[in-house]
C-alpha cells in the first residue's frame, strides 16, 4: 500500500497525512562518522574500493549512485551489519571497526532504517517502536515510544499492527523506531522508494523536518538525484564501489568532475569537439575550452535548457525542429543539426511558438556547457 490517505485499511483517512507538532522530536548528541580507505568484497568481487569519506556531526549526507555501486554496503559497514575487508570506521574519532577492532552494532549508537521498513508483523505498532529500548524500564520505554509515534502523527495507531497501515504510515513507524533510542547517527536505506511520487514528496519533507529536530548525523541512501539535492547538506556520488565526487548539490551539478557525474544529475546533449586557440570547435560552433589542452579531443555536454533557438538566419548554426512534446511547464524539442548523428534535445517554455518543421538557428548558453577530456569520459 502506498496511497496513505486512501488505503482501505488505514484508519486516519483524511487526517493520516497529519504529523505531530514541529519541535517535539527528542534531540540527540550528533556524532561524526569517518570512513578511512574502506574496501569490501562479496566472495572476491569488490563492492567498495578504497573509499574515504567524512561526515560531520549533525550533517545530512545523501549517498547516491546506480544500483550495485556499493552505497548500501557502505552504510551496512557503518552500522556493523557488514565488516570491511580493509580500512577503518571511526565515530567521534574512536575506531569502531578495523583490523583489530570491531564494535558490535548495538554498541555503536547508530540507528538503521531499512528500505522495506522491517516491521515485525506479529507485534503492535507500539511494540515495534519499543523494540530497541531494551535498556529502559517498560514504562519509560512505552512513554518514549508513544512520544516518538506522536511526533510522526501515529500515536492513535499504537495498538494496531503493521498490516493495518498504509505504506507511508509504515515508513513513519520505521522512522519513529529508528529515532526513539536517540542515535547519534541515523542510516536510512532508500526510505522513500516504496512510495508513489505524490506521497513521497510530502513524507520526505516531513521526515527531513524530524531529522533536523533530532540533530542526528544522517546518511540517506538514494538513487534519485533530485531527492539527494533536496535533502542533503552534501552529496557523495559513487560508481563501481568508488567515490566519484563529494560536495554540496550546487557543486556536483555546476562543476561535475567527469561525464558520469554530469549525466547523473542532468540530461545532456553530448557532442565531440577539438580544442583550438579559439576554443572548442563543435558542430554547434566554438565553445569555451574550460582549460582543456590545445588540439585535445574532448566531449562537450550541453544541457537541454542551454540550447538557445533563434529564427533561421540569425545568430547560431542552422537546424530544423523535428518533434515537440508538451510535458507540463516545458516543451521538449528535438532538433537536427548538420554534423550530428543524433538530434539535439532542447527544453523551452511551454506554449512556445516553435513547431516541428521550422528551420531555426541554434546556439548554446555558456553556463550550460561542460567540457571533458575524452579519457575522462569513458563511462
């Protein structure tokens, strides 16, 4: 079930999207987390390769990459569910996993929220949230669990069982269970992937509010670049077990280190070029070389919103519009250009006068042009 307010088994109906009052989540003492030269393999197949990464106390880091890139493995190493083959894990400067040290998961002060929520079907919602509070007297554990459920708007569901809740409500129970022990570090493995888009945006924003209130350090694993940019203070992009780039969203989007990173965060038109004294010569004209060496062959990437159209005969190279698709706020155009094997993709404001069959002049906005060495573009 993913339609939180229309699920036939959900009691809340119109009120089930309501969360608890802001500012009522229990705060924790955030911890810093460091990975030093981490490597891991499954039966000899490398899953993480010599990866180093530091997450500051209270920071929200989004760990992103294609399926199988090693992001979930890295998170499980932090939690102590997996053990690395080489390298160290440190929390607040203390080594908790290394060649001669391995602190068990329950002693790390790390909360883990699984992709499928992993609620116990035979236990009530309250019992699920209390599960990790074994060190507290029953009455105190119950009070803490009810408070956590109240913050996510589900205190009235405490006596119910997971099957009675929608997907979005189960996500909120899993969040309450992960946070109620007040972990210094919270790890979330694709926590919103099972929700439909309309619901996901709401739940994601509310979840972020709760995490900020607790002040916990948080790693969120996702494969959705928009989600990473919306949630993370910084983003760590992985590929084939390695860290490709790490920094704020604007840095990864505006200054990607290679073609893989550029493609991950936006659609691009890719054309070949050669660097001359005037810049990079391409079928679209000359663009800035961005420091590439003269005579070097490069890949030039132009984001669709950076394709500029003029009337035929004006500034730009000749082209012809071959298709137009309306997708809400923008029209998607395909434009053929002499010297290019594939049409260019352009995004223009919806309702524009550009139509298939029109001859146009095509130019590129420099802020949406990226240039990469061909050897860096082998992805």
